[in-house]
C-alpha cells in the first residue's frame, strides 16, 4: 500500500494559515485520492522548512488514522529521513508499529544542516528505525557524522534505472558527454565544466563535450552564454531509447555536480560502456573506490576536472576494457533493478525480523 505524499503551497501567508488550520482541525483538511498502488495525498505546508515538523506531525496523525482503517500492516516505510521520516515515525508510534527509512543524500544532508533545532528528532528517527536504506555510502557517513553511529540494521540501496542492460564498450568518437536538464545547470556545475574545458584549450587540448538535456528557451540561452568560448555543445533532449546509443558512441562521461543524491545517469553511462567522472562526496561516491573507470574529482576544483577529462581520453581503451569486465561482474548486478528489488525486499524482511526480536 503506497501513500504518495505531495506538499501543497499557496504562498507564505496562506500556506502557513492552512497548515495551522490543519493542525487545529486534526489533519482534517489533508486530502487524498486513489491511484493504482494506493492513495495520492496532498498535505499543506509552507516552503523553506517553515513549521516543518508541525505540518509533518499533522500528516503523521492523518496517516495513522487512514492506516488504522486498513488490515494491520507489519511495517511502515518512509522515504527520506528528514521529511517522510517525521510523519511515518509519528504514525508508527500511534499504531505501535515498526518503521523503516531511506536516506537520500542531497535532501537529507541539506535539511540536517538547515534545521539543527530538529537534530534530536532526526536522531530518534534514525536510531529507532528497524532498518535504514541509504542510497549511497557517503550519505550514510554524512548522517552518522551528525546523528551518531547507528547500531541497527543498514542496507545500501542504489537508485534504479530502466537503462540497466549492458552495452559492450566501443571505441569512442573523441567526444565527452554529459546529461542533465538545463534548468539544473547551476547544481550540475555547468560553469565548472566550462571552466575546465577552457583550461584544456589553454593547454592545447580542445576537447569536444556534448550535453544531452532539454530546457526552456531562456534556460538554453543562459547555458549557451556559459559555454561560450568552448567546444561544449547543447545536444537537446534525448529519449530513453536514444540515450544508450548517445552514451555508447562517446569516449567518456562527466558530471561534476555540486550536489547529487545518487545520479542514475552515472550507472546508465557505465552500463552503456562509458568511463565516468563523478563528484567527491556526492552521487555514486563510495561504490567505485577501487574501479579505475570511475574517476573521483573535487567538483569545485576546475584543474581537477580538466585533469580527469584528460586522463579519461588518454586511457580510454584501458578504462573501457575494465568496464567490460565489470559489466559481467556481481558488482554490476547490484545496480540492476532485479537485484535492487531483491535487496530491498530482503532488507524489509530483516528489519521486520529485528523489530520483532527487540519487541520479544
């Protein structure tokens, strides 16, 4: 049974009033409608974390009431420790049920930093959960650094992609590729990538970089201005059917994001046979420490990005040979949907078993 939780916002003053009315009314103005797998829920809450816990506690009360009308479940599952975790912990306590929670690095890290006043609450959620599912090793480390070392069950759970069938690595066309929606160019660090391209040009290496991703006309113009003076081209949006070929024919992939919870495009590139350059302390960091075809860079270090691109081009043949071996390994299977589903299912059962063991 899925509750899809969707925050509504009608401007600062109106949203705050609505949230407070929701609390006063016992969550009566939270609404829902059925969809294929459960209920799509709309709950009022202001932006920027105003009344963050207050509104989510109210949502938790509503969830407890709705779940109480159903056949009693064995386990509640929250996605994102610092958002859904608040509501689900509240509902779980009311119903006397165990709960699990996932950790999504970008969102959870930002909210943990922005709301130190809620740190004790977040810590209780983190340590009370029957099992925790961090998307990445670095996200788990970041949360433990703020909330203390967890002693309960943990299961790493990569984000899945439908582009998880391996394409044999091929000799590239000399182009480095990237992929993101142009509205996200700031967080994806397009300016840093452009600066690295200029460094390479100054060093006599005029590297062609093609970026897949759509955007509004204003976003396109802004990005064109950023890449002026480089051989970075904006290749437009690509369909899911087009992406594997777009990736496979290139020499490598780079995305030095300033923040990235996981970034399935990195695993999509690896399954398409491309070596990748990824940001330290974000995205897939921690999964490929011993893999030469996954190059870790400081996303704020232009020279490091440039050096990684140079290395990728110089060692393309060797790196792609390593990827071909990896694609056939058990290490690659952990990023495919069937394995992720198995790991999620086994983790839920483990959490349920351990919660019952503690209760007994």
